[in-house]
């Protein structure tokens, strides 16, 4: 499958799959996701302030529901922002928590 097909299967609005890995012997599926180009709003998870840029990115792995017979892991690209209202560094998670799966994982 192509990454665009995996994006449709995953079904997370605002995010796209940019890499995938299938291990048939271990029955595992790993998908790497990041925001789509138009989904660039950054929101401080502490106070809700909208910010224009991130100073750092990092990845977080979460287990998702199985896809067919494969145990599925999603690697999410997240962002760190500096919020003057919140008092410094914060990890940006407001956009990610729109998804139920992310809420349970974070």
C-alpha cells in the first residue's frame, strides 16, 4: 500500500502517514504520521493560546487498535512551543488530543 492509502485507513483528520513498516513474521504494523500541510495551527496545551511556530519536534509511539491481524503502532510527530502566557516551554498537544486514540495514549 502507498502512504496515501494508509492515511485513509488510519482516518485521523489533519494528519497523514509518511512512512510505514510491516513485519509479517511478528504480525506488526508501524505507521509514522505528521500533520498535513494545511494543519499548521499550534496551540499551547497549558493555556490554549495559538502560537505561530514550534522550536522543536519529537516523536511519540502509541499503540492503536489492531489493523486486520497486525498489532499496530503509530509514531506521531509532535511539537514543542514556547508560550509567553504559560511561562515557557510546553509540548504542543491540543491538536493531537482531538483524536480519541491520542487522548487515551497521552
